[in-house]
């Protein structure tokens, strides 16, 4: 299984970006998908997660009401729409997958709970 994150770039504060994560190798049935991010000198932190069913989502407080996670089973992709970006959102963003047979238990926020990781895409927000 490979996860490929893309869509990062340099934007000004207040603007938007949409990140994509392409899943290849096989379909990740019963996997919740998440986004994490890591800034220089900081630990990797949870951003958002969506269950296999796509029904519901969970966000870090720092991005709630600004970011939206979604998934498209037909395309085997996951997205992160990021609006009202701030300089503190600058980081490398990673997509990740965790086996989650029961969608009511998908709110996993620790990176050790995840089985597969993408390579990351850089997001830089200038002030």
C-alpha cells in the first residue's frame, strides 16, 4: 500500500489550499484516513480524521471550522480542504491510514495508532 500526498504549496495568510492523498496498491477497506502535520522542531500532530464510512469527521481544535476532510471511495482518495490559512499552519502534511472496522471508534489522534503513511507535502503560509 502506498499513500501519496500532494497539493501543498506557498500561499498567503487567509487563502486556501486543497491537499489530496492518493491510495494505491489496494483498496483500504475498513480503514479510517487522517491528516497529520509536522513543523520544524515540533512533534507530528493530528489534524483531522474521517472513518471508512465517510460519515462524520473529527478535527484538532486548531483547525476546526477552517479545515474539512473528505474521501472519495471511487477514486481511492482523501482530501483536506484548508481555508483561512494562518502562518502557524505551515508544516509538512502527511496522510495516514488506520484499520478501523467499526466506524464509531475512528477518532484516533496519536500517530502510533496508524498503519500506513504518505511521504508528506509542504504547506507554507506567509503573513
